[in-house]
């Protein structure tokens, strides 16, 4: 994919003079939600000669806010998962959505004769590594931005992702992967937790314990009973998501399995699973994310006090819920 990076003025993007001057917005911290800014930034990692476009959902709060860094699945873009990014931002948590140019929608929007080859390239170890480096670069860049970095609480940052993005999140939070006799060093110690939507196993590795045991940050795992990944040359059933949950090393983790749905229900698409179930799963995922982050940022772990009321509210949608906060 050929990407021409563009510099954009923060004022043009709607960041506004209120943000640049530190002017307090007209809302109270006691409100359930708040106005947000949506910023598209076309960054380039010069060291790797790789574009890293991002979309930032920024709460309109004056004090520094927590941050979720979100990585899309195969064929995604920075525009996706807006239902989740907007929601957490409306509740005071910034959400930075990355676009990984080696595995984004551009590899699908090509000649049908070259599409399979593009897909196979996109799931190579080199691209998996590049995606984790995209996350590190984007976090470095955001925190260094004079008008934006001061808005982020660097002590409250989590990684999140769907499908391939969950794989990226695991690499960035400590997954131990050895390739050609060399361990990949991709962990980012700034990340305090992981939100994993439809996490796939690591390709070619039957035993996940040595790989995921080193992931010690609190984690939230979300999937559904019909969550099957099916792409050319690769198929992964929902049992793989459960195996990731079991193998991850942290003793502070939670798992939610919804009835039905399908793998794409966690994207912005409204069709998978049917309109009614799709909407229910998305609403449950939004509120579950907030409940998980509430406990994580307050107590450093998933909170039964926050998650048990959520479980009771969504009992009819849940096939399984497992909380381990030891």
C-alpha cells in the first residue's frame, strides 16, 4: 500500500483553542459522559520508514486522562472500533487507534490475483513485529506531542486490540516469542493492562504457556461462542481464545464469552450475529471495558465490585464469565 503522509494543523482537526490554552471545558467530572475531540494524525516512523496513521479520541477534560492504545485486526484501519473508542473517551479515557499499513484494508483492496499473497505477507512474523513497534512508536510520539502528551497520564496506559490486534497487544505486554533462535523483545513497560478481543493463538506454537506465561499485566479476554477466525489458509476456533486465557501468566484476569456473535461482531459492522444481538454484544463490551479499566486504574487489578454487577446485568447474553483476581 502506498501511503502519502500529511501534516495537519491541530486547529483544523478541531483540537481547538480551548485545548491548546488549557481552558477548562464546560462540564463536570460528575457527569456520566463528556464531549470529546476526534483527531486524525498522519505520523511516520522515520527510523523504520513506515507510516503510522492514528485516530485519537480525546476526552474534553482538563486534567490528565488514562489512555487505551487500540490495534485493529487484519484488514482494519484507524477508523474502526469507533463504538469502543468513542465510548471510553466519553467516560474520561483517551483512545488511540493505530493503523498498521502492512496488514490494513489496503492489502485487501488490491487485484484479486495478488490478494492471497498480500494476506500471507501480512501474517508473517515480520509484520507481527512491525505492528508491535507501531504501538511503541505511536505511544512515544503521542507522549512527546506538546499539545497532547500533557493530556495523558503516563501511569495509566493499557493496550487493546481485536484479533490480530490482540496478538499485537500480547507482544507489547510481554509475550515471549522465539524465532530463528532469537527472542523477540517487544514488551513495553508503560502498559499496565491488556484488553484482548478475539485473541488468536501464536501461529505454529502448540504450547502457549512458555509464550504467554510472561504476560503478567492484568488482562480482560472477550470472545463469543461462534468466534471462529477463517481467512485464506488459516482457521482458528473459539477454543483457541479460551486457550489464550488459560495460558496467560497473570493471576489477575477476566474472561467473558457471549452467546453467538461471530468473529466480526467486535468490529464496527452491525450485521454479524444479527442486528439485535450485535447491538447487545457491543453494549456489553463497552460497559465491560469500562468496568475492567475502573478496577485496574483504581486498584491495579480487575475488580469484583465493578465486574459482578456487570455480569448480572448481562447474564442473558453471557455463555461464560470467569474472574481471577488472586
